[in-house]
């Protein structure tokens, strides 16, 4: 079954008020073209669930697409530092943060992927996070020892940028899959953006390298350079000029609209090339 | 002070010295100085220590170090890819000896706030969040905190929110090293270019062992030479605000 869609059509799958998780980490292998397309389409009231967002939440916060985030750390990493548009949105009360640790988000996604209602988490002693974020504490029925638990969170969508996919949605990620393997199992459905579309035979030749199998995937978008200005190892690293340009543009009041317009042809070019 | 080193070199060397040979050491996101320090220690006194990088590699051998420590290039040269889920399982079952973690604020009882100041729903200041720290601090056998800045707004009497607390061994700053003793931060050593008056002015709580603490031994010629080989491009400097580099 051919699941290939144009970027604009795939982004229309995301509806106001849905819960999403986004692959990659900080400024590494973020499905950035898709994130920008969500912003162009003006999707509202999303909840982002992700242990370590960066460029994605910064842009979505600037665009007002997200009303709540569950995360462990939000950063653009060095040398760019903290995500300034995320910070402003939270400090102005436009974006609610449900404070987590990276492994508590992981555990919520694991519970969803295992089909169980909650998941125990190791650690957290001495932290105020369980109290403010509504985690539970239960006695282990076998030993009586107390353990923190977090609820299952099943996102509506996992949006993941991959190196290679076929049109059916089998995908390889080179380098670390970060959290993406888990995200693909936890979400209801996955949307992939991919550097390359290759025949299914390529994946069948070494099926153990397929991180995401087609059964989880709703749509595949050809997006060459689709992680830009974040990295997609091994094809390209973080684009330093692209990151500074992004930060500079968004300092002006109308900067986001201009940035989204300027990046539109880059983002939508994958399909034109394919056609 | 000597022109051969400044706060970035002092911190990188001080952090490297804290790594023990044979340890499994984790370097997470947003951690340029720890990446340099572990790479340095492995070429000096701790060749049998293992670097586990959040970039996915075990003892990776990238052709150069860069400022982004979540970069997948930190799996180059590794014989396996060790992803985030692998790491959090390992630390939860007690498999990590030493972890480096950053901080936004820390108080005299060694409690870390990396979350926010003020009302949760509309904070006066939003910080990045603690990453995995809330889970790692009680679970990693030893945690070394670092911050490339030292001021009374960072080293406070009492944090307004506790993101994480636990097995803190040392805190390394541009001015000094603290250790944790009986639940309190105690001055371990003062860097050679810092006066005790300056440390007092830069810290928001009364410093224990202020007069008794020795000076941190300055970086040796050998340590500095190896540091330049490990980090020729100066990744160790990227975290420093300009004032910390000029004030030394």
C-alpha cells in the first residue's frame, strides 16, 4: 500500500487539540519541515509529549500551536542555549509545562506501548516533580516496597524524521534512534518524513535494520533536508547559519510569518523533486 | 594568573581528575565540558574508564568534538548504538558509576532547581528542566555537577523548587569545587586565581570550610598539553558567559 503524501496533506492529519510526540532530540533529527508546516496551517491547542524537545517546541510555541507540554528538558543545546520562544511562551502563561524527567515521559510512553495503564519509575526520591505533576506512589504487591508510577500516555501521532523509508512505511534510522522506536509503538499512528524513499526490497534485504515497521505508519512524506536546520546523521549536521538565522528572525514581531514563508519552498520541494 | 590557562581549562582539568579509572561514565545532553573532561581523563589517568554518550556511542571516536553532545556523531567508532531507552534502564538498575549533570540553581543542602522560579502556571523564570536528573541523581553511584558560571543567583540559600536531589559528589564551577558532606555543601578547594572574598561575594549562602579549604592544584603542563590535543577547537569554552572569561 502506497502511503506517500505531500507535506501539506500529511500535516492536515494533525487536528486541533490532539496529543503528539515528535522524534529526534533537541536540535538533532527533528522533523523540522513538518513542524513548520503545522505552524503554517495554524493548528491549535496541541499537547506535545516528548522527553527532550528543542527546535520543534520553540517554533510551535512561537506559533501558538501548543497549549501544554510534558517534557524533561527543553534546549537548543550549545552554542544556541535555551529555547527563547518556548521560555517566553511559558513565562507569559500561554504554554503550560507539566514538569517531568526524561525517563518519566519514557515510562508513560512505555506503558502506552505495552498496553498497560501505568508504569513504575526508578529514582525521583527528593524531587518535587511527582507532587506537582500528579504522579502516583504505590506499594509493590510482591515486596511491599513503594514505587513512583506514571500514567500511560498514548499520543494521537508520532511524527518522526528518518533516513530511509519505503512508501509502505518501513524505515531505517542511522545513528541513535533516540526515543523514536518507543514513540512509534506508543502512538496511535506514525507519520514519517524521510530523506530518501527506497524500494521495499532494500528493507527486506536486512529487516533487522528496520526501526519502524509499516504496520504503525499512516503516512510517508519525502522530505529531503527535512530536519534542517537540525541535523540528520549521517547526511548533514546542525546548520549553524540556519540556527542563528532562525533565532534572529523570530526576534522581530512579524519574524515567524516571514521565516515560515521563506522556508516554504525548501520544505515542500521533496515532493516536487519526486514528481 | 598564568596566561596558560583560564576557567575553562581549570574546570575541564578539575572535572577530568574526578573520573576514576575503570568507571562507566555517562555524558548527557548539553554537556560540552563533561565531554571534554571524560575524553581527557581517558587519555591521562583513566584509560580504562568507559564513556557512554547520549549521542548513542560507547567510547566513540569522532574526528572532532563539537558543542552539541546529543549529536549522533558521538556514535562514530562505537561498536554498538546505545539509545536513550538503553541508558535509562542501565542507570535504573544501578549500572552507572558516574554521571555529569548541569544545574540552573543549587542550594546549600545540595538540592537542584532546573525547572522554574515563581508560580508553576506562569513562572517568573522558566529554566530548561532537569532532563533525567530527578531519576539519575538518586540512582547513579556518583554525580558530578558543573556550571560554567558562579553567582548568588545560581548558588542560593534555598531553591524554590527541587527538581532533583541525591548522590552529589562534587560541584565544579569557574571559582571552586564544592563537595557534599552530611547533606550540606562544603568548600572542597578554591581555584588558584580566586580570592576567598570573591567566592563569598559570588555565593548566596555562608560557605562552610571557607578558611580551611586548600587551593585547587593548577593544571599541569602535561594536562594542558593533552587538553589541547583532545579539544583543539575550544569546545570547553562554549558554555562560559563572557563575564566569567574576563573576570578570571
